[in-house]
């Protein structure tokens, strides 16, 4: 379904585009995104689950372009916040949300929920691990010719730090500590992130289903 040539990804997130371009580049494929199709209408992400939103983004754009389209809906679930921001991750800080405002709100809410992290564990450099979290990524590929979806989901557990670490990644990466790697997500190279991330895992699952190698 996506063998050879070009993969259309229904995203306007530059960080996702970089990661997909890297992953598909290794398979000899190019990625185009909604930055290449600026006139398509926005998809309203009103699903209750990541998977529902991913299917909606993939299908609406695939039907508009009349070709197979891959979509990614992802976000952060924080246990002490009852799973928030979840499917609201992109618009957590409200109208005109940006990565930095979303991160500020996350720290504010988590400080409140944990009493300033008074009982938090600390890393060697004193950084507090405020609470358990996980990144989730749902991928959906829709082919309008067959009206069929291929889907996959991935996640990665970690902790939210009380201060940012690293310059890489995007979104909530600077605040996300990956215990299994002993590193912040934004301290990893794209290759390292891909090997362990929610998106990397979801993509490996999807490519396995499609038998793309
Ligand atoms: O819907 P599209 O156009 O793909 O772009 P988006 O940025 O709105 O993407 P989502 O609706 O899936 O929202 C995902 C949110 O979760 C964040 N996020 C997703 N993957 C992430 C990652 O790998 N690292 C850090 N933050 C991530 C991201 O910054 C957004 O705030
Ligand atoms: Mg979105």
C-alpha cells in the first residue's frame, strides 16, 4: 500500500514530519506532509481516542487527495493528572497553544497535583521526577481505493521532570525522562528516539503488518 516512492502523511507538525522523513528515508521512501498541501481543510480532531483521531485525519485527507494517506495522532498521558493531557495534548494550553506554553502548563498542573514534587525522586543532578507518564502514538493508513485501514499503536513509559533537559525532539520531549535509557527524550538523537519511542514502535508495528522492510 505504501511501497516505493512517496508517503503522504496527514500532519502539520514539523517534528513529526522530520521523524517520518528519517524513518521512511531509511526505506528509500520520501515523505510529503500537509505543508505540501496547504489548501486542504483542517481536520477537526474530535475523537475520544488517539486511534479515532488518527483514522479521521487519514481518511479525510486520503479522500480529498484520492490516494493512500498515513496519519499520526499522539500525545502524553500523565498518571497524576488522571491521564491528561491525552487527546488534548496539542491544545492543552488553550487557544494559540505552543509547545512551550503546553510545557509550562504541564509543569504548573503537575506541581499542583504533587505539592511541588515534595516526595519526588531525584536524578543525580537534582532534577525531580514529578510523576509517571507515557507517550502514545496511534497510526492509521487509509487507502481510498479499497476503503481499508491499516492501524498500529505504540507507547513509551517515563517520568515528567521539573525542568527541561536536551535540545532535540519537539513537543513535550524536553520534560520527558526515559527511565529505560537513563536519558531525557530531548537528549536522544533521532535514531535513538525512533528505536524506543511511541512513534517508532507504532511505525515498526504498522510496517510489519504491511510487510514493508
Ligand atoms: O495533528 P497533526 O497535524 O499531526 O499535528 P499535532 O501537533 O496537532 O499532533 P496531535 O494532534 O497528534 O497532537 C500531539 C501532541 O502531542 C505532542 N507529541 C506527540 N508526539 C510527541 C513526541 O514524539 N514528543 C513530544 N511531544 C509529542 C505534540 O507536541 C502535540 O502537542
Ligand atoms: Mg493535531
